[in-house]
């Protein structure tokens, strides 16, 4: 397959990739030796290692530890150009991507389009909850959660009333998946170990970390025995876990919890959302342009080769893709899926250019891991199931090796070693917009 330029001369096949996450990054890197011109477009100028965002949110790591500039990543890949801008639409007939960057709209022509724009928080029909219960998908989300967590301790320190202090130190995490479990364990570590001797009025027993899960158990994608071990580890850290419990209302000063036996109004000023996600709004725009089907969370239905039906030159991968051909169930929105899909699409593009037999995507499940605070984790590798310290070490190693930048691997390893030996989280900085509970002078409103 050869592309012909305007003057009639052959030109390299043009591949445009939207999104610099795990899917887009691996597609571009896997095309480094292909006879193609790759253009990678992202609204950010960096690739983010999302599995460690919760450690930024809890002050274990700094944002720069888990993010790598895209231009640095592709500095030596001569066939890849990186552009920063917001994709605003698609011209399918003209094979063009519409991009808005710094107020200047432009178009990028493509022969093959790969869309991997990821996902955002989903609040089950309650978008107003986002203001009081931030999710964890971006660096901005992580630093905002960090600000809210640390500010809660600061406000509690200068609060005289016991009931008010308890409200400040009630932390509620909604969603018992890996992100919720990891956040709950990390916050409990902060409360009971990291800041234990730094305040004069706060005792560890004043802090209450509550993990709320609507399902029957936390870590529902793990085997039941590992879910039970994770529950035990969280309870050992002092985390309260409520399963079969739904959050029906979230306000600035409370949440409403509903179970089969009671409805409870819990006072709190710090709620973190880890319960649901939905595809990037870009999925809807692409579906409108191609006639593709969307599921209830906005993912685009794709064929067995990850292309859109009727559009063999347009691929959707990662959290935006609804891929069910393997066993009838949607593939999970996790990094390994996006990585494997990105590498597959790159192989498929090369196969088409070389007029070879085209492969079909098959996801290989390499296992699930989740960490629960300090020195505890669960790992499911099919027949091999681990928990405790050994699983935690494996979690550390696997995550460390998957960080894109070698420099960041070294920095994260050193920071983890320091945190483990010293019980110190050095990135506990309160930055960003002042809390609405404080006025400009820094005093609490009366």
C-alpha cells in the first residue's frame, strides 16, 4: 500500500495517533522501524504512568516521577512527530483530524487513524458530584486530591470541637476496585504512620478511612480468596470497608450511604471517587462521524482487528474501545490491554503495508495486582495467587519495569526505598487553589 503525494511521487504511509497514553505510545513506538510517517497528537506534552497516580495523590511521589515528556520519549524516533493540541473532530471522507492547539485550528491528514484518547470519571448520572468528589485520572486530579487530604489534617489541627475534627478526618473513598483499595491503604498509612508525630492535636484514632463498594466484595475482578485477604489487610490498617452499600448523595459536608438495612448520613469534607469511568467525549464525536455503535459508558464497538466496522483504516484502542470478540465480555480498561492493543495495531499496519496475512487481536491476560498500604498486596496470575509481602515486592518490580523513562525508574526506586526505610512521604505539599472552606486570609469562616 503506497500513498501518492500531490505531485504524483510516492510518499510514506501516514499514521495519525490520537492520545499519548499506553495505547497510543505503544502503537507509535512499535512503528519505529516501519516505512510510515507517524504523527502523535495529545492535549498534554507528556505520557503519564497512571497506575502510580494514587502515590502522587498521597504524597509518596512527585508528578515528575511518573510522567515523561513525549518529545523526549520520541527524540530518536525519526519517523514520529509529536504535536500538542486538542482534537476537536474528524473528517472521515477527507481523512483528516481536526486539531485545536493554542487557539489555532489545523488539520492533519491520515491514511490510517488510531484513536486512543482514554477515559474520564463517570458519576452514574450525577456530574455535579465531581466538584465535591474528584476522581483520579490526571496529574491535576492527583494534586487536587493531595491538597484536600493534607488540608483536612491542617484544618483538624486547629479545630477545637471534637465533632468538627471528626468530620475533617473522615475520609470516604467510593469504589472498591484497585484504585479505591490502593488509595484507602495509602491514606491509612499517612494517618497512622506518616503524620503520627507531626501534629500536636491529632491522634491516629481520630482518623476514619471508609471504603464504600456497591458490590458484594472489594477487588471484584480478583478471586474471592484474594479479595478476602485484601479486606483483612485493609482492616489491619484501620480502614472501614462497607460492601453492598451505595452512595446516593454527595455534598460538601456529607455523603449519604444506603444499604439493605439502613440509610446513613456521614459527615465528611473529603470524598474521593474511584467507582466509575466513561470513555473520552472524543468517542462520541468519532462515532457520529463513522456511524459506530457506543455502549452505555461511551465506548466504541470495534471489530476483531480493533477497527471500526466499515472503516478498516480507523482503529480504536484502550479505554475507548469496546472489544468483545474474544469471549463475549468487554476487555477491562487496564494498561496491559491498551499496551497489547497498541502493539497489535502497529503489527497490523506493517502487515498491510507488506501485503501479508492480517492477524486478529487476542488479549493475553498476564494477571492482576493491587497493593494495600505498606508491605501488602495481592497478585492473581491464574494458577498462581499470592498475597502479603511477596506480592507487594512483585507489584513494585512490575510497576517499576513498566515506567517508560529509565530516569523515572531510578527516581521512583530511590523514592520508594526512602519511603520504606524512613516512613516519610517527602512530596506532601499543599498546592493549587485554596480550599473553599478557607477565606483569603487563611482563617476558617465563622
